[in-house]
C-alpha cells in the first residue's frame, strides 16, 4: 500500500517536474525571441542580417499552410525516412550478429574503425558522382551517416543481455535463430530504439545539408538555398531554418513517445529480490 | 537415469582457482525425487549447472540415459535459483510460459490447456496478462515454476525454488511438486537449504560437505509415498531423518558412523 502511494507520488511529482521544465522552456524561448526582436528593432544588429523576430515568426506561421513549401518538406522527410529505414535494416541484423559472436566482432571492428570517422558531408561529392543530385544521393548519405549509432547501440544492447536469459534459452533448447530474434533482439530493443532516435536526428541534418550543399532540385535545404540566393527574403530564410529545428523537435518527441509505449514492461519497478 | 561420475569443477586457474566441487558421485533413478542439501556456497548451483549440460565440468562426467552430456539434453528442464533474471521481462506471464513450448509443436488445445493448468497449479490464473516486472518476487518464482511444469520434462532440476515464497504457499508448492512427480512420473532433483523440505519431498537426500565439496552421505527416506504436510512431519521416522540431516550438515565427521548403514 505504502509502496503504491509512494509510486503514485513519484509519478505525480515526475509529471510536475516535466510540466515545470516545459514551462521554463517556454519562458526561455519567449525571452530569446524578445531579445532578438529588441536587437533588430533597436538597430543594434542591422535588420538586413537579423530581421525583426516577430516578422520571422509570422513567416514561419505562413509556411505551415503553404502547399508548395510543404511539398519540399515532404521530399526531405521522405529521403530521411527512407535512409533511416534502410540503415535500420542493415545495422540491426549486423549488430545482432556481430554483438553475439566475439570473433566476428573483432574481425569486423578494424573495418568499422576505419569507416566511422569519415564525416558524411565529406562523402557528398562521391555520392553525387555515384547517384547524381536526386533523392538517391540524399538517401545514400543518410544511410551512411545513420547506420553507426544504430549499429553500435545494437551491439551494446546485445552485450548487455542478461546471461541467464541466454542460459534459459539453452535449457529449453531454443534454436539459435529464434534466440536471436526472440531473446537477443527484444532484450536489446531499448538500446536499438535509442540508436534509431539518435540516427533520426542525424538523418534530418544530413538530408538538409546534402540538399543545401549539392544543390538538390527539391527539399527543405534546397528551398532555404533558393530563398537565400536571390538575397531576397531574409525573414523567409530564418523561417525555413526555424521550421527545420521544429521538425527535429517533433520527430524526437514522437520517437520518445513511441519508445515509452513500446517498452512499458521496462518502466514497471521490478519487484524482485 | 542421470549419473554423476567423479564430477569435479574448479573455477579459474592458477592462484585464483577455486575448487567448487571436489568429487561427486551419485545416480538418480527414473521417477525418483532426490533432494540435495549442503552448506551455503558449497557448489549446489555449480552442480546443477554441470548436471544440466549448461557447463562442462572440469573433471569427471555426467551421463543421461547412458550418454555423456555435452549440451543440454532434450527432456530436461531447470528452475533457476535466480528466477527473476531467467524470466523474459518483455513477455507477459502467459507468454513466458508459452515460450519454450513452441518448439514442441503441440496441438492448439493442448498448448492452451498446458498453459492454463500450469498457471492454475501455481495460483497465477488471474495474472496471465501481467509482465514479470509487475509481480512480487514470490510470484515471479511461481511463473518460472509454471514454465517448467508446462514443458513437462522427463527430468526437472530445481535450484532452491521456494526460497522467496511464504510458508503457506511454500507448502502448497511442495505438494504440487509431489503431485506432478506422481502424475507425469517426472524425475526431480531438488536443491534446498531447508532440511524439513529436503526430507519431506525426497526419496533420497544427498548431503554435501563444505568445499572442496564431496558427497557426505546419501540417505534413504523410507517414508510412505503419500505425504502430508502435518501427519508426515509428525512421524518418528521423519523426525529422526531431519535430525540426521541437520547433524550431517553441521558435523559431517561425527555423524558419519551411525548413518553408514543408511547410505545408498
Ligand atoms: N562463475 C564463477 N566463477 C568463479 N567462481 C564461481 C562462479 N560461480 C560460482 N563460483 C564460486 O563457486 C562456489 C560455489 O558456488 P555455487 O553458486 O555453486 O554455490 P551454492 O551452493 O549454489 O551457493 P548458494 O547456497 O548461495 O546458492 C562459490 O564459492 C562461488 O563463489
Ligand atoms: Mg546456489
């Protein structure tokens, strides 16, 4: 009884804390917006480098209902999601297998250690040569960049599997492939999900960077580039950038919520001795 | 059915080596319930791990139906001492029980009835849809027991399975073990700290020494087959046996003489 009440109290206070955090966050953003507004209106920063913040926010608001802009955003999301999906399909099985066989892991780690430090932006010219300037180029870069966090998290997850969970599978003579899919994978799943969440942020960044740097035909990055090249509409350039930031926030929030739902079994306090 | 031949096991090597099992010899016959008692840390879990084929002993061998065990054989199951870690936290209680059964390709109705029966037997019928993390330690332990029961092994190894269960439930589960043994003519090796429990359940009691661990004695338990938590424990024979086991654990050497006749 007292355990239940204390848990409820904990939950409530947790919610209050989260509420407080959101509140403070809003206050922080409001102060920053106000400061930016003051800086440009007072003339401290020339309006040609920093347009009045209220104008920028107004433009951002308009973007949400601008179909041609939303089409660009969709192109970006499509490339990021496709790349992320392919990266997951490669990294999770590879991580599961390499994580469970020590020898294979050691053999592969030399290759991994060489590939990992190459920044994905440095691969843009190569990707353009191989795939042109279209969606394929973006997707291939996203795959390269987002494979790593998923891959490493999967390996950590597999190494972290409770030894007794594996021994239990051996006692009941569960076949190896089934152990991989039904013991190692679910046990490592929370780690994998964290990897995917980290990779999702990277996927967005890489897609937009590739669109900007490679002069893509479509996408949020290409749109920002077009707005800035005419020197025409500074407020819109800022608005597009803010939109990209919001997109990242929303994606992260969705994935966190998804994890909470999926791994509910993990959050129950384990009552065991 | 299951035999340990000069079984020994040493953890590590060199200066840090620990001789957990020195020399263990005994045989468990088909349909028998053998309980194993011994001081804490004497290597009971180590013994079960080698008997089950989870771990190769560093010396001697284990045979099951005459064949040397090198991997976990079919028809064997184990209830781990560390039950909470041996359950899969992402599966519900029911799915934990179902998990090992898939490989047996049972007809749908039998699968259903085995799961329901096993959960009912351990008193968890209403908790089938919960996750292990939502249960108390004792309830988790009963899930692990239900999982082994539904699997219906020929031989079941249990490592202090009732350690975290309250006295009343414990007695019920002891009787359940006896009933399961009868009904499925299951062979059972039962490790316990509890001397009363070791005598009450067993056909024979294997008493282990302090490390380096050997078999001190194997006691026959000539109590009537039908046992009862109250009347069996009042029998002079039961009282004599529990005294014997207690003495053997405390002072292995002094007790050796009078028991030599009963050693199996
Ligand atoms: N993996 C291991 N590596 C090294 N030493 C070990 C290992 N497992 C167990 N031991 C040691 O072997 C001895 C026997 O351990 P074991 O767990 O088999 O004893 P036990 O009789 O089951 O103990 P308990 O009564 O606490 O369950 C102990 O001294 C323990 O520290
Ligand atoms: Mg033990």
